[in-house]
């Protein structure tokens, strides 16, 4: 049986880790400059504590979402859907999939809901509609809600730039 893969983020998971590492370095600098006396040469221009806490909260939220929740790759092999984030992966039997569709918050995020596992979130890029159609072939009872953003992306993206790939084993 053919194996299909959807890659939502082309640079790969380590780009996400690198961006978050840079944000972490900035957070360390902000903390160091916000503490009085930590850097004796700095006499003025300290960032407000509200800004430092807001930066830390944004960093924590982004780290959780991008490292543990957003799947950068989905793969369907037989009747098993495998999803991968930079620090986590999982598998879902296709028969457990209940719904495939856009997130209520943004058309740029697709959600795959199953009966037995947490929701799987993926960025919607060119190729997601093809992957969803392949998934529906092995999970015909799943409800599919059309994602207008995915359709627009597919219409305006060349085939070689699609995140959808088929591998014949």
C-alpha cells in the first residue's frame, strides 16, 4: 500500500527550535537588564517588568505550541496516521478519526479530531487537501469540513512546492 506524507513546515523542526532559542537568549538578556545591579554599567534604559513578564509568557506559550502541539509532518501508512512535532510524535488508527477541518480560530490551522487521542493541529499549506482526501479513503466515516484557505493555497502554489508526497512501497 502507498504511503503518503504531508509536510507543513519546510525548514523542518530545527528551525523552530533555533527561533525559540533566540527568543530564550533575548529573555535571559531582558531578565538580566531588568534586575537592578545585575549589570553595573547599565544605569538607565531598563525594560519595564511588565514587558519582561509578557515576553516570558509569550515565549512559554510559543514553546508549548510549536514544540509539542503543532505537527510539522503527517504521514499515512496503511490505516495508521503518524504525526510529528519537534519533541513529540504519536499514532492514530484511521478508524478512530472523527473529523478533519479548519480550526475555528484560523483557516491557516487544520485540526484532525479522533475518538481516542488529543486533537492534532497542523499548519494548512498547499498539499493538505490532497492529504485529507487520502486520509478519508481509509477513514470514510470521518466528517470532512472544507478548508477554503487550503484550496486557495493549492490554487496559487506550484506542484513542486506542495507539502504532499506519495511514496510507493
